[in-house]
């Protein structure tokens, strides 16, 4: 363990930078529970790698044992819930699945995800291996920057995995850069101290025993409470710390204010991987509404119990939300992702106002893959029974539309508790409501193809005179809900295309037969007219919750006779607000034909089919590559200019620090210490100037070797003569039995000034300027 003690500070800094790297996974997981296993992985990896590195000399065996310890940690610490049953098979199965599918799960899970063992195993092992490699490298090498690549690789990997959240990690990157830079400075200072100690040992070889004793007593007198401060404020740390602070501050602030650093245009590997929700075919749920209402036998579907934090009457529950319209069919083109108990969030959804509603849902039978939900779901817990008990089905969620689904049709007995935010606007909020204007709802405004002119004219006439945006929607709702104008008839021709809506709204037709309609046409007509009026809209499919289906206080037994569809409009701050343009007094009403000679369609129309073909409702597809940004180009340009000036100022400050540090060292070398120390300082000054000409500052070179190599440098000129005269003075100061005098020190510095002047003269003004700001004399590796 003695090999660890001199580098304990370095190990602490390695662990600190890796703990900061672990925090990059914060946006991926819900809450801060991820920090315990990931932080524990870093701490234990530091201890294990340090002990193994000291005990085992072979590097390959050291890394192999450290990796094996990481796998054991993951097995024991990341699956605590599995230890209660099925030992050891359950734990080993979960562990094996995490190793096999961990990467895929992280690229498909909805964010933020629950910190489960299957999702934690990849970052935990990544951090363990990076920490172990960093510790081993820090203990076994002297290269200053050698321990930094593992944290950099781990940090970059973490950024890729959390790119979907679009959150800036600039400040975390700045903290990592600061601690990593401090680690490099400490390693450089420790390396310099070790070389100085070895040089001091060589210089003391020619001293007598009494002189060595006096030197030892003087050194002991200096080593006290102020020794650490002297170590911190002298040498490379005194120069490196200000440079590091300037570099980190300028870089972090610049990256924080630049428009390109907001995380919105970040490469996201999720864009190149399909979500795991795969449904090969599904009947459009909008078409299925009529089929459920016309069924001869009433089938129970599910039971729902509602509990709200406010006085709120929930009268419907949604299963699907169809926001994509191609002129013929309403479908759901949202991207579904696998999710756990914490549902993926959405920047717009986080600003919604409404009542919090808890719903306890128990499924009897559902033919489709959609799950009952309401409002904006924010959490789902206590999933069990049916396909929720671990039979292989995956819970899925569409963050864009707020729809819940499963990979397979949920079986009887599936139960879950759902928490949602349901719009509950007051009259004042309704009067002030405006349509949401955000890129996320662009597809909910689309009106493809040629919109029928009569539909546009009718919409404009209905909303004319409205006092506010919400009043426009109320007017459209009242117009479509009028049972005299549009008689409700479940036997009416199905369809929700432009043609079907136009037939229903053609009030000047000779026959009222075409105006007969039911919820499918009413919801589609409202959604289209709302889009014409400038609102983002969609068609929701679900079930009504009325007193006929109530089995107790806020408890409803939902059957196929409750099937319904209605439109929803996205209002800023409120979310998707439901409207009811259908007379729901009797959803199974079927009127007799007004004229048996009339067909279901219009004279010029082809008879509509009884079931419109629809593409798969859930489609694994790539996410959009980006959303268009707003204006503000001039502001971005000004920010860039200011950042450029800040970078330029930082560069100037660093150059001034280089010049100032060289001058400080020169003064200290010339005026501090006894004559022997000042003579040694003169030689180091010459060596620094030679390094600016390209001569390596190797500790293995003697004074004669240095002089010999200067003959091969073109930029040395006549400085070689002064160096030839300086060599015996330096050697006498280092190895002679007697202490050199003041005259010898003055002679050494006079030769040094002459040598430096000749070096400057030989290189000319350009080389002289470059030499002033050349940082090589201040970098590690010098004498």
C-alpha cells in the first residue's frame, strides 16, 4: 500500500471527476436515485483498482480482476428487488438480460426512465471500467494527461445516451474540465517535485556529512504547516491554476451563451433506432366505434375508479388520439417508446395547468393495444395482472400525444394506477385561452390537399363575430351539435374524410338523408373546422363515463355501449381540451331511412365502404430530425461576437500569464537562495531558452550533452560560447566540496544574459516574439 500513499490526492481527483461524469446520466433517470448505484460504482472501483494495482504487477491481470469485480458489483447491487424470489435464477436472468439488452433498452426507453437494474447496468459498468482504468494509469504512469481519456470517453457516451432530453450539460462539462485540469496540474507538480528531489540528492552527493546534516535540519525546519501552501503557490501550480480557471470560465460561459449549445440540435442515436413497440396491423379505432355500438351483445371492457384533488367531473376516458389527417383517414403517427412507472415528459406538458386525477383501472377485455387514460398522463404505478405481470408485454407511451399502449393486447385482470393532469379551466381561463403555438403541434394543424371551399366558407361564417378564440370553438360545437340540423343516426354512412364531412355539412341539399350522422363525422368535422380556424386539433377515441355505467361513487363499469369519439383542441397552458359536438343523449339511435330509393352516398359519390382501410395505428418510425427554430438571428450574432471577444480576451490573458510566469521564475532563480541555488537557476534559465529553440529538456542530459546538442541548432548562433563558459561554473556549484561564492553566482548570470541575448539575436524579431509566449518551458518534463 505504500505505493498508493504519494498519489492519494490523485486518486481522490480521479474519483471526483468520475462522480461528476456519473451525473451526466441525470436527465436519463427520474429522480436522484441513480446516483447511489452509479456513485457507489465509482467509489468502489477506485478502491478495488488501487488495491489490485498495488498487489498485482501484471497490467492485464489487474484490469481483468478489476472488470470482474465490476460485474460482481452489478450483480449484487443493481438488482435488490430480485433477491427476494427465485434465487439465484431470477437475479442471474435479470443480470444476463441487462448485459445483453442494456444498450438497446437505453436507446428505446421513455425518458426520464425508472432507475431499474436493467437500465443501470450499462452506465454502472461503463463508469466502473473508466474509473478502474483511470486509477491504474494514474498509479503506474507518469504521463500527466494519461488518466483523463477514460473520463472523457465515459462523458461523451453519457451525452449520447441523454441527447433525447435536449438539456444543456455545459456547466457539468465545465466542472469536469476543472477537476480534470486540477488532476493534470497535481500530476505535473508531483512529477516536478520528484525530479527536484532526485536532483537535490545528486547535488548533495559531494557534500560532507556535517553539511548534509545542516541541510537536512534546514529542510525539516521549512517542512511544517506552510509546506502545503508553498507547494500550492510555487512552480507549475502557481502558473497553471490561474490559466486553468481562465480557460474553464471562458469556455463554460461561452458555451452556455452560444446558440449552438442549447442541446436542441444534438446528435441523437435514438433517431436511428426503432422503438420496440411493433404492431403489424390494427383497425383504425375511429372505425371501431360504430362496430362496438352496433354489437348485439354488450361486452364489459374495464372498470375505472377516479379520485381528484379538486372538484372536477370527468365524463370520458380516452384510449386513442388521432392527430394525422391525409384527407381520407385520421390516424395516429406518434412515436411510441417503452416506458416504466415514470412516463416520459414533454417540455410543453410540464407547463400545463389542471387538476390532478388518479385513476385505478382494471381491464376485463380490450381488443386493441391502447390502454384507457385521460388528460396528460404523468405516472403509472402498481402495474400487475394480465400482461402487466411480466409475461413479456411492454408498456409503451407516446410523449407527443399522451397515449398509453402495450405491445400486445392486454389480457383480463390487468390493473394499473394512473396519475394524470386533466384540464379544468375556469371561465376566465377560457376567455383568455389561445391556441398553442409551438413546433410540437405542427402536425395537428395540417390540412392536406385541397380543402373544400364550402367547408372553409361555412367555418368562417360560424366563427364570425366570436369575442375570443375559445368562443370560436364553442360556436363550432353548438353548430354541429344541433340535432335538428344534423340528426344523430348510427345507421348513417360511415367515413371521416373530406368527402364524408362535406356531405354531412351540405345543409342546402334537397334531402336530409345526407345530414344524418353520428359521432365519427361530428368529431372529424369539428377537428377540420378547428384547424381551418387556426387551432391544433385531433380526434380522440374512447368511452363516455355516465351515470348509467356508474357502480359507485366515482366508479364506472365501462362497456361497448359507452364507445364514443370526440375532438380535442390544444390550448396554451391547458393542453388538450375536449369538446362535444355530438348529441350524446342516445348513442345507439338508428333512424329509419328517409327515402329507400336513396343510396348511402350522394348521387355523384361512390358508396362509402362499411369499414375504411387504415394503416397500422402504431408504427415504429424514426423521430423527426429537428424542429424549426424561431427568429432572433441578430441576437445570436451579437452573442457570438461577444463570445469571440471573450475568447480573445482569454487568449490575451493566458499569453500575459505566460510572459509574467517566465519573468517571475527568472527573478526567483536569480535572487533566491544561496549562490549554488542561483547558479543552478541560471542553468535552468538557459535550458528554458533552449527549449524554445526546440532542444528537449530531458533530465538524462548532462551539461556537456546539452552544449553538444546546441551545435546542431541553427537558432543558437554565438550563444554556444557563453554556454561553454557556463558549464564549469555550474558543475563546480553542483559537485564541488566548497560552496560557491557570490562572484560565481554573478558570473553565472552574466553568462546567462549573454547567452539569452545571442539566442534572441540569432532568431530575429519573429522568433523573439514567439519565444516570449512559448509555453514549453512551463510544461511538465522540464528541469
